[in-house]
C-alpha cells in the first residue's frame, strides 16, 4: 500500500500549516477533519503548489467509531500511514464545575481518546515505513490549569503518553514526538472562549512557525519539541516552582484570557 502522512485537525490553524510543511517536504498526505469544504480547499492549494493532491477524509473524531471508519477508508484507497500527526483538539475556558459536562467529556474524547487510538492503530505500518507519530500537546502540558482544568490535564496526558511511546516504539524504528506550542493565534481561541487580549504575549508564535519547528524536531527524532525559546524557559521554570505558589498565579492568568479587547 502507498505510504502517506495522516494529519488530523487539518482544516485550519496548526493542522493546516503542518499539512503544508509535510507536503513541501515531499510527503503524500491524507487530511482528516469535520469540515469537508476546508479540507478540499487546502488539498487544492497544495496541489496548486505542484505537490500531489492530498486525499481527504471527513470525520468527527469525537465519535467512537471514527478511527475504525478512517482505517477502513484508507484500506479501501490502498493507503497506509507512514506517519500519523494528531493535531485535532479543542479547549474550554472556565471553571470545570461550571462548564458544560458533556462538552468537557467531548474534549477528553477528542484530545485524549481519539489521539490514543490513532497513535496505536497503525503501528505495524509505521514500523514498516520507519515513520512516526507527531502528537500536538501544548505548553499547558507542563502545569496544572485552574480555569481550563480539563484542557491542561488532557495535554499533560498527551505529553506523558507520547514520551512513553517514544521509548516503547524506538526499538521498532518508530519516532514519536510531542510538539508543545505556547500561544498561537488560531480558531482555537474562539471555540475556547478566549478573547483577543489573551493572545497578546511575547510567547506567541504563528501557526506556520510552530508547524515548521514541529516538523524539524520530528524528523530529528526529538522526544519533546517546545516551540520558541521563551516557551522553553517557561516550561523549565514551572518545574522548579512549587504548585502551591504556581496555582494562584496560573488562575489569575487564566482569568485574564476572557477579555475581548
């Protein structure tokens, strides 16, 4: 079967930029997201740049049968993932006890369960092609997140899971990388309920910069890639500060994300 790079959450933001970067480096792609029109437009744009047109699969990864359906569609098209890029995910701003319970569980389904299933679904093919798994985590993975508790916890899972897989799968020639960006202006903020002033930070990078940094680290076989020097400093500092001191500061910072100007 033809080896491809499977990218989820490819309809916008970091996922779309990752698709462009992988395509520019000669990878044939399968793009997965819910919005078929966005995927088709991105596939057309990549084809217009002289690269092979990506295959497109429309899927809602919050559904429990989504990964099985994707695997069946790939098999029907005679395609096999050589790389899996798990980018799909969302966050919600607010106290966990106040946010809608079903939406928070849907966040876990997408950010944790679907990512785990996709990471494990194609291991035999990844080994055959000496490929790998690139999981998009977050700077949030390094700290607790009062005000976005479930989201921060989900990204801590992604980081821990990816680091463990890196060690487990390395003997089979499979690279596993966790990409940890800080603030990135994308559609993520609107869905999470984060106002525009929450993105005014010296730590902010563009989606394109994050995608290129992530790709480069993945191809080098890095276990963890923290995008941006400032974010690397923050990740190191939060490991040194006791949570009793860190938690109130993080809670104040999260409250400041809600403004619209």
